[in-house]
C-alpha cells in the first residue's frame, strides 16, 4: 500500500522524506488510522495497543539521546 499512487504520488520511487511532509497533518500521526495506513488495522480491528507502542518508541529514542553522544563524524560540519 505504501507504493500505491492513489495515496502517495510517485509511489514506486524511493523517497526518504515521503512521510516528513505529511507529518504536519494531525491525522497522520504515528498512531493514526487514516485510509491508506493499515499498520494498525482498521475499524473494529484497530490495534488497542498503538498508543502504548507510540509511547514506548518515544521512551526508547529519549533514552538513546540521553545515554549516547549523538553528532557528526570528526571533520563533518553538516548533512551531506
């Protein structure tokens, strides 16, 4: 479904920023169940643990940022 041109223009081309531009729409959050996103199911079969999964993902990322030093390699000043 991620390659379906009905939901995503140019769906067969790799675009690492495809979901970045749609992150501003409130219904496209991680736990959203909008049409075209079947990661959590749909209707009565929607996963009740999706908020727990979202909270755990946030805790894992926060833990990594607190415990690990994150930065560019030596000599690199920005994204390439």
